[in-house]
C-alpha cells in the first residue's frame, strides 16, 4: 500500500476515536514512518523478532504541571506502516483494525492510562463501533 492510502486509513481511524478524547488532545503530532529504526527498538526494549507498531513520545497529561509545561514541542504518536501492514497479513480490514487499535493505544498513553485501562477502552469502543 502506498503512503497516501495508508495516511488516509490513519485519518479515517482518527475520526472514529471518541470525540471527548479527540477534543482533549492538544499539541500532539500524529506521524507515519515506514519502519522503526534499530536504535529506537533498542531504546524501547523490543528484541527481534518482535516489532513496534506505534509509539507515544512525550509527557502524559497525568504527569504534567501547568506551571512547568509550556512552550514545548508537540508530543508525538508515531505509527509504523511496515509493521502494521505485516501484522494485518495483507487484509485491509485487519489493517484498519490494527491502525485503529494502535492509534487508540498510543492516545491512551498520552492521557496517562495504564495498559489495562487502554485495553478496556479498545474493547468497549471497538465493540460499539461494530455492534451498533
């Protein structure tokens, strides 16, 4: 899949993120890269044959203080196209879900949510999106 098509899937996924979350996000850049570089994999502790689908880099909202957090570069949510495509095994529906889940997961980190809280949000909203 070319980058433009992939970027469109990311934008589609972003539009389905629950509105309260989207509205509360400030100063966050959502970036697509082809592959994570080896140094990044080392930094986050991913060892072969594992891979990284996405990454949040920044200071979670729960760890910020209003007096000490200003004039900063945007936080970053990076989605890695190659690993996401491989994870989906060439199925478009699987790729859409992988992008959505990864995006929601990284947004959860932005909000300072635990892995368990993120998993609950993913489950609840994915079911609502497809059951209703």
